[in-house]
């Protein structure tokens, strides 16, 4: 997913890690809530306010992100965007 942003010297996973470490923007650890199950990560919720709908072309986005951006385009000003990921 981060391959487009990664240069020759940087691994794509490192790009995602750097983005998650930010304290600003929607994709930030400050907006994440982690659920534990028996001492292990059981899932994660990422939620943040959408102040304005994005105007990205969905065809230019990585496949895992496009559906979320499509939902954001239909959101109102005060909607909260939530991305979830469950790990088994």
C-alpha cells in the first residue's frame, strides 16, 4: 500500500509506520484504539472527524484505501470516519 510513496532507499512498511507515528492527520496513532484479547492484539479502531470530503480520484488510490475514501466523499462535515482491522 505504501509502495508509491517509498523511494529506493525506504521500505514501504517504514512509510506506513512513519505516517502512523504522526500526531496530526487522520492516520495517526492518536486516533487509534487497540483491543487486546488474552494479552495479544485482537483488533484496532481508527476514528477521526472528516472536516471536508476528499476529492481524490479513486482509481489513483491503493486498492485497500479506495473504499474508505469513497465513503469519506459521501460524509457530512461532522461525520467521524472509522477504519477497523481485526486480527485473528
